[in-house]
C-alpha cells in the first residue's frame, strides 16, 4: 500500500529531472568505461580483444562496480 502512495506522489517534473540526471550519469559512466578499456590496451601488451578485457580483468570489474555504486548515490532521493 505504501508503494502506491509513493507512486501517486510522483510528479512529472520530478520524473523528468530524474530521467535527465540519470541519462547524464550513464553517458559519463560509459565514456569512462571506454576510456578504461583503451588504457588497458595501451598498457597491457597481452590484451588481445575488447571481449577479453571485458570478461577477464577482475580489477576492471571492481573499478566499474565501485563507480556504479557511487553513481547510484548521486541520484536524487525518491519522493516523500
């Protein structure tokens, strides 16, 4: 029941702000991901393909998960 009340309190302005802010955060995150992959190719001569880097570099996964968690904290709070 409480969730329904929260959804009813959602205003179009709040929704637009949240979507716009989330879109900006996602674009920035994907730019950083591309940059991370390029850096790995520049510094690791054993890196052969983008898929290998995506699936086989646990340090990269740890950095990405940290960034995702940090970005989630930057989202606006839910409506009252």
